[in-house]
């Protein structure tokens, strides 16, 4: 029987086989056995075949096991995206461990909280990240050795034994994706081999991936979008073209790489595509090989999306929807560029997925309606690591026929379904937002602001009039410079969580219960900015003059 038998141009993408991989470790092993000489991984100065990647993964996995890593242990990858960290992610799976990618820019305090929560047995580091790693565990450094850390020798990838993959069940945890928590306690999403593998298969089917594809790897490995390239590539036998975080700062260099490597698929948040549109010199490139552009994680302004589609006429564009907890559950293929005022749909569910919209009481709604989206899918996470309290709140178990139960994930997203069954994203039910595709909990930003010396209250919100930038408002009787606040926040928050501007006021508006009224604070700050910019010939009033007790 064919495994994911897809046909493009009259040729089968996949070989005939009687079995199929049953976990994520099997993907690389299977592909390397069938297509060992096919190109698998490309970066600035390296080109590796599937056979070479499999050998490196096997050797590193063997070395990790020699350091005492056993199935179910955590292996942290605390380093920027590179060929080596790609190998490390797969080596952790090969050893039967749980791969834990950590943002290389995470401040030391946040790294310590996360590390103590996850308690990894081993960690992959660079000289820079080693300075912020708090635990004494077996560590492998990329580049020069680092004092104070027990080292694995990275040269083990050049020679040595190659053990087979550990036997893991589909229900066993495979990798974690960590997010910030509103109480300062990290939340780590646990995906199993089964949920990760099913996503990889469905994505390969949905976007018609094959051995001829060259997939741009845009997202860092700690961001859930990266699983598209990490695993779907191996389902299809495609090559992954790594784009480093540093290279992403130079959009024209990115477009040059896309042209040079004849990249065929791209998946990122809209912010990066907008940078490519504005500063990527794409009108000077031959990007005719680019056949599919996927975007998700935040709303794409339709006027800019239309411009990009018109500049890349050979590419198909798709809006991808799905919280990290479910990988993906919906998509919308755009047939034509949208109007400037269009509300771009998030579409319909893909295979092996069921959706429902519920009202405030949790009752399912039918037909055209709006409410909170709940998802039931084979790609759904097992739960949050060490957070039984949160798991109870995010899953809704319903009694079904025969005494069985169905398990629905509450997304917290407000959606609307039209008469044709097409869905549209309307916003968050709670206060969780996304900045440049990264999920941010506003309460966590407010906690960081409120913890600063001299601050007696804080609020954070997205300003829709300033391209949804993150704004902070703090209450203080002292004279505090905005620049000093931003410097302090850089020590405790990731870049995406740091407000673009912070307004200092003598008193924040509050509710009758004494809580800061964020909506009124945002409205008053906006009003003060409007007054500042619309009074000709006079210096506008400061926000501190306008935001007062009400």
C-alpha cells in the first residue's frame, strides 16, 4: 500500500511500502534508508544529504546516551538555529529523550525558571548561552569549550558508533514548546510522537510537499512553526534551507538566498513577510521557484498581502491557523489577492480534525455564529508540562455514546463562522496576544513592569492605531526615564515582550475593585497622544498630564 501516495506531474512522491513511521524518530531513519544521497539540509556553508544527517544524528544520540540520557529524559537545546542544533533536536528524539528548544535570547532569570521546571539531563549550548545556563548537567557546546560546564565533544559527529533509535510509542512525549506564563511560571506544551507525526503528515499532504521542494526554515526552533520544516520535510524527502536569526535582520540577503537556493516553500509570521516586501528587494530577484507561501500567527494586513501576492505571481498563498497546542487545524488558500479592506479567513478544518464554536456558557453553536473556538484533533498536545491545574482549565471533556469521552482544547480565540462554514479570526477571549508571531501574555508584561523600583501600578496593551505595537503604562510619583525602564525590562523579558514605548503617569485609572482599568488607561494615553499631535504651534500635553484618576 502506498504511504501518503501523492502525485505531482505524473510521478509518485513516495515509495511503496508496507509500513509507515510510527514516531518522529522513524522519519529520519526511514528517509535516510530510502534516499541517502538526497539533499536534506542547507545553511550558509554546509550542504548535507539525508544519509549524512542521519549519521550525525546517530552519533550524537550515542554520545548523549553515554552521558546517562534515557528515554523520557529532557534534552535542552539552548542555542541559535544552525545545522548543529537541527541535528541536536533530532538526536534527542533518536535517543528517546524529549527535545526542549529554548530561545537563545532568553534572559538568565527566565532560563533558570524554565530549566528548574523541566530538569533536563543534558543541554546543547554555545559560548554565549552557556553564561546564562544555571544547572550543572552534561552539556555540549557548539564552538569553543566553556569553563564550568561538563562537556560533550562536538567532534563526536565526525566519527564514532551509531546506535539505533530508542523504541518510543506514539503516545510518548517527543518535544516541548515553552510559552510565558501570566504568573511568571513557565508553561511548556507537550507534544507526543503521535501528535507531531500526524501534523507532519497532514502538512505534507495539505501543501503537496515532495522531494523537489526546498523549504525555507524561517522560524527559530523554539517557535512552533519550525516543526513544519523539522518534520514535514522528512515525510516528503524535501531539503531544508536554514535561515539564521542574524540573516533575518537583512531582508535583501534573505531574498538573495531564496533566489540562490531556488526555495519553493516559505512559512512565517506576516511581520517577516512584510519586512521582505518593504526591504527585501524582491523585485530584483528571480523567485519563480517559490510555489507556496504560508503565513500565520498574527493578522496579515490585506493591503500589504495583496502587494506581496502581486509581486510573487507564481506562488500560492495560504493563511494557516492553529495554536501551538494543536499545531495546525485550519487553513485558507487564497485564490486571488484580497481587497484592501478584506477580512482574510482562517478557513476550514483540515483532515482528522473537528471544530466547534461555543457561547459563554459552553454550549455548542450551529450555523452562522460567533464564539470561542474549541478543537479536537489528532495533532493536539498531550497537555502542559507539570501544570495539572492549567490542563484542567484548557480541556473540556464531554461524555459521548457508550460512556466514552471526547477531549476538546479551548483555544481562547474568538471566531466567526459564516453561512458557508468559513471561519474568521476576531481576537482573543482572554488577554493573550501575539507580537511578531510570538505569543505574549499581557499580565506577564505588567508583572515585569510592576516589579521595577518606584512603580505602583502597570498596564500593557496592543495599540491598534500603531500597527498593534505593545505599549506599557506605569504609575509612579518619581521621575523615571522611559529608557531606564526599557533597559530593566531587557533583563527579564524576551524581546517580543518588551513594549515599544512606556508611558509614565502619576496615577492609573482603576476599577471599583481597585484593579487597574487597562482599557481606560489605553484610551486616555491614546487621547493624550492625539492631543499632542493635533495642536498646531504648541507642545502637546504630556501623557502624565492627561491620564488622571477618574
